[in-house]
């Protein structure tokens, strides 16, 4: 029926008709989006245009691949393999898993035995034709370059119709060039090319390992969760063939692969990155041979340069979340499949089935690998016009599918029997029913994917430099050239394979919606095909220049190689190792802060006891997985609940790792531990994710206290008096032997863990206890630090004196004394009545300016009553005008009184504040904060600030300028 189109002019009319319908459909759809008539015209126009290019493309002397069998041998082995697999299925259903694996291996042995029983008797011809001079090549090639530039411009304007229209014209010009000129050269690989390939491989390895531990700068939740699962495997837990947790929802094989790798090289999350890099490196030579099998060595080299050096491939190869395994198994599976078809080697076909099955166990979107493989098999091995011969190839397809199913069956059985668990992550995101809106969604998803190639990247930052397209600059230019060539020559089986590969790889991202735009994870299999398309574009350049200059083709070839290599290296260095590595959003996605804390913990864990603020634990999933696996167990603490007497029980140095709100909080400890070191790691990139939102100035703080300082801080100072003169002074602990004197004064401080009444006792001595500058008569003492003075006047000189303190529970308290007797901060009284629960809580010594209110009752945020009152004294260093301010959550009303003057009030939108004149010295201060509605039950920040004379801005009040009593 198509004989009438053999005439060249008639074929041109076919293109003109198709383009006219395309323009009409574009006009209709632009005026009325998704008009039914417009859609039908669009589909019809594309169909007409593809038919034109089918006839217009160079006729390829290509035969279909037909397999010849030795029936008396292959049939027995095929049937045996099938029967063994059926018995294996029965064993698996009966939970005889070891029997299943044994029978599966036997089935594979039968399949591999078919290697010499089936041969290819008809192979594909070559695209090689006798070279003909292309007329007006320089003009045609110039027009192609102009069309590329304009098509990119149209693309950047997000006009898909004009882009395609320009591509059609470009493809038409390709036809006038490559209908008379070879596009593929069948040549052997020369020594220079082998040397370059080794050089390329070395550069590719270098780009995958340089700054390996720093870029990416941390580990995402996916990696931490994977590491947690691997640790479970290491502890002997069986996780089954599929992990049904909603936050994982993945086949388990990938975790077992990682487990055995880490078992050899060490259980460290960084080794998971090495695991991916190795798979990426191995993929490169396999990819080269795959492309060479499809085309020729030149296109293979061009494509491999992009595949091994370009930004997107470097980025994905260095991620540690297992995603690159999908690319690895795809490249392996397709190489052995195409190699097996073309060589008639059944062993290759079986191996291809195994690797295809492997990909079913990787990322969900990799499951379209099997569809790509089946379509490739049909492209090469079936032809409708020769169905009587090619239907015999079904037995080879059956062998491929059987080898695939044997390995895939455990997961397939899970999918069949527990389908709801397998698809639980798709709930709510998979479309239901067929409607016009569904096609609109698919169309927009397709456009998002298409634009991401050279115009606008994904907004999912950590899988891409934000909004960077896959190809930029020269690579984008080559990609457009490759698209034009594929469209012109789509009837060539090799080109059709690439087109099928591209389209099928998009399907998971087209079908499933995601908040990113687009989500590269769901189209991960497309990336090798994109590199091939750009490689085809590079070959267009090479072939055109070869014809234009008509000499020195070898030099032109290597010039193209060198330019493409230098460009890819430069762009990757600039975009990945500079822009991507330093991008704040990317650092936040990789939990950069958490990574820095983990590195600090692992580096300092041997000689230090490490306390970590619960803020990090509560806000970071799988916090410090490496720490726990390394048997390093930093203690997660609410830093506000840490007491100094806890440190006395620790036999090492102590480090606190805390967030930004603790800037200045630990300064008072210098009075106890003079060698205290406070290391402040600043938030120079202005990160916001995983940073304390109220005080984001620092990534984190590290407070270091030496064991010697902790030991030296313990005890009390004993002053021995005779005739009101000190005759001796020494440090004592709970028990001490007095010297001959008239009076002993023990001074220092002590720390209580509960608010209660306490009983002091020193046998064989008369004593008086003064707590917080007030004689202690048995009244309740609040938990926290208190100053202490014990005066002894009558005591025995021949026995040791022992100081004991008991509370109402008769608990003996020891090792609670400190030589320093300075108490800082101001008293606080909390009152709360929320949802019927009452809370009264009083704490001494609100150090400096911060309090974290974390009530010991359960309630729902809402109406109620909460207030806190601070009382104490503020020290004015010099006479002058002072201005005070209390930072608090928005829902709180605040009042500040200094002396008898109320100088600061804030209630909702109303604010009233004034300065106060203070003389040098201590001044009574009272601060109130109250709220009728509590927005958060997790805690509230308060920060007391002051603007002293000559100050331009408010600053936090230093710890030594606040005390609870005179």
C-alpha cells in the first residue's frame, strides 16, 4: 500500500501535510487546552510525520535475527528447566526455601546448557553504504546549527510545539545529509583509542573519589534507614524478601548486598558510598561495549565520555542510597541481551535475564527494565512480514523470561500474596480511573521531564543542583542534535531501541505524581540513554566536519573527543565540586549539621564522655547511626536537666554538644572549671534546616570540660580559725580530720536533684548551716545549685568528721559539694493550669537568660494559664541609662521591673518600654511572663537582654551580672 510513496516528492508532501496538521492542532490547543479535536489532530499529525521519516530515512540493509535450534536437544533441556522451576515454585510456597534455591540453580544449569544448542542463522546487515558526496553540506550543516539554537530558545520559552516543529525541520535536513553518507563506521579499536579509554577511565575514577567523604556533605534519612536495616541483618534478624515498613517499602536484596560488602570493608555509612561508586566505575566499560554493540566505537566513545564525566552521572554515582544499582543492572542486562541476540549465545540471554531480575529488587522505577528488555527483543527478533520465520524466536524469549522469573520469583510471590503492602507507598499518588484529567496530568508530567533535559531541572535539591537541567551548554547542544538524528532515523532498529528506552524509562515518573518537578529517582533508567543521545549528537558533528574538510578525519575525531572531555570535566568541576558542594540548600538536604556532629563524636569519643542535646535526637531521624554501630554511645540529654554532680561520676573528660540557644549558657561553668573550652562552629552558610530556628547563629557548640577540672571542683573549702584568724585553709570532702582550732567554716556550694526538706548532720560536732546566705531551719530547698556555709564550733579532734545530708526519703546524698560558692542566675517560679492539669514548679538559679519550660504533665496545647516569675538582682557596672528587654514566644505577655519601676511591658500588639537610670551596683529585678494560650508543649525560649550605657544594640546579660540573692 505504500508503493505510491516511493517517489521523493510525494514523501515531501507527506511531511508538509503532517506539519500543517501539527500547526493546526497547536493553534487549537493553545486557545483551548486539551480540546478533544486538538488532541486527535496532534496525534494524527505526529503519526503522519513519523510515517514520512520512516520512508525518508536511509534504507538499512538489515535482516531480522532468527534463531536455529537442534530440536532433539534443546527441547529436553528447556522442558527440564521449566519443570525444575515449577517444582521450585512449589517448594517456595511450602516455605522450603533451601529446596527452592537448589532447584533454581539446577534450572539455571539446564538453561546454560542450551548455549551450543541454539545459533543465529540470520544477522543484521550494516548501515554502511558507498560514500556519496553531500551537496551543499556547509549550508545544510549551518542551517542545522541555527535550528538547534532556535529550538533551545523555544524550549527555554517552554514552547514545546515550536520546539518540535524546529526538530522536524532539523530531522528533514539530517535526511538530506545522512541518506548519502554513513553515520556508523565499523572499524577496529586503535591503540590511541585504547590509551584514551584508559585515560578516560582513570579520570572517571578520580572524579568519583576526590573529596569522597565531604561531597555530599552528609547522609540523608534514606541512607541512615538503610544502615539501620543492615545493622539488623548483622545482628541476625531476618528481614524477608521485602521490607514492608512504609518509610522503606523496598525489596531487601539491595540491603543484603550492602551488608556483605560492609562485612568485608567495615560497617560505616561512608562505605555505602564506596559501594555505589564501585558499581558506577564498573558500569563505565560495560556501557562502552553496550553502545559499541548498538552503533560503533566512535559513538561509544562519545557517549562514554558523557556517561563517565558529566555532572548528573558524577552526582548519582556518589550518592549512597543505592539508586545507582538500577543503572548498573540495566547496563549489564541490556548489554548481555543485545550481545546474546546478535551472537546467538543463549548463555548471554540467560545472564541478561538474571540481571534484569536483579533490577526488580532495586529502586521501584527500575522495574520497567523488564519491559524495555522485552521490547528490545521484539525489535530485533520479530517482524510481522516474516512472522512464519520469526515466531520461532519465541522459544528464546521464553528462555529469557524463564531465567528472569527464576530469580525474580521470591519477590513476585510477595507481590502476589501481599499486594497491599507492596503498593502501600503508591496509595494516594497513583491515578485511579481513566479521565480527561488523567491525560492532562500525564501531559504535564511529560513536559516537566522533557524540560528537565536542557531547560529546567528538578526542584528536589539533593538529587540535583537546584533547578539545574541534566544537560547544559555543549552537552545540551549535542543532545538536541541527537534527538534530531533519532527522529530522522527512527526506523533503524538501533535507533528505535534508544527511543523505546527513553519513552519507557519516563513512564514511572509520568504515571506517579511527586512534589518534585520532576523526580529523577522515578526516571533513573533514562540516564544512560540520554548519554547515548548526546553521543549521537557528537557523532553528527564529527561526521559533518569530516565531510566538510574531506581530509584528516582522524584528527577531527580526536579534536571532538578532546573538546567533549575538557568541557565535561570543566562543567562537572564547576557545577558539582563548586556550586553543588557549597549550595546551602543541598547541605541542608544532606543534614550537614548532623554529619559534622557525627564526625566530631567519632573523632572525640575515645577519651571523652559525650552528652548530646536531645534537640538533635528529636529533630534528626536515625541520629548518629555510625556512633551506635561503633559502640560509641553518646548520651542524649535534655541539657537543662544536667547537674554538676553527674559529672563527678564520670572518669573521663566531658563534652557537651548543643545547639545555638546555649551560646553563653555554659559560661558560668568557668567559675567551677577554669580550663573550660567552648568551641563555636558558626553557621556561615546561613543554613536553616536542622538548625535551631530561634538562634541559628551556630551549627552547634562543643563545650569541653577536663577530668582534672571536674576532680578539682569537688569538695568544700575548710578555713580553720583561732582567735578569729585563719590558721589553715584546705579542701575537704564529705569526711575530714579537723585541726586544733576554735572554729571551722566550710564554704562552697552543693547541688540537689529534688525539691524537698533536707537534714544536715555532722556527728560529734556543734554546727550551723547557712544556705543561700540564710540560716537553714529545715524548710524546703529547690533542686539545683545552692551556696553553702557550715560553721563548726565544738568538735572532736581525735576522729574524722563526716557530713551527711538526707531528704524525706531517707536517701543519703554524697559527692554533691563544690568548692566554688558563687551562685548565678535568678530564681524562677513556674505555674501552669492546662487542660485541668495543675503544675507548680520552682527552680533556683535560672542561669543567665534562658529557660526551657518543659512541664512534667501531659496536656494539649490550647487555652489555659501559664506564667513564670523570675526574682533576683542585676549588677550595673557603671552609672547611666539602662534598657531591658525579654525575648519570648509571641503568645507571651511580659513585664520587667527594676527596683520599684516597671520599665517594660508587652501584651499582644501593645508595647511599652522605657529606660531607667541606675547607679553602679546591685539592683533588684523582677521579670514576669505569662500566656493564656500555649502554642507548643515542647518548651519555650526566654532570653533576658540589656542595652547598657553607650551600647547601640541589646545584648544578652552576662551570667555574673545576675544572682538570686544578696
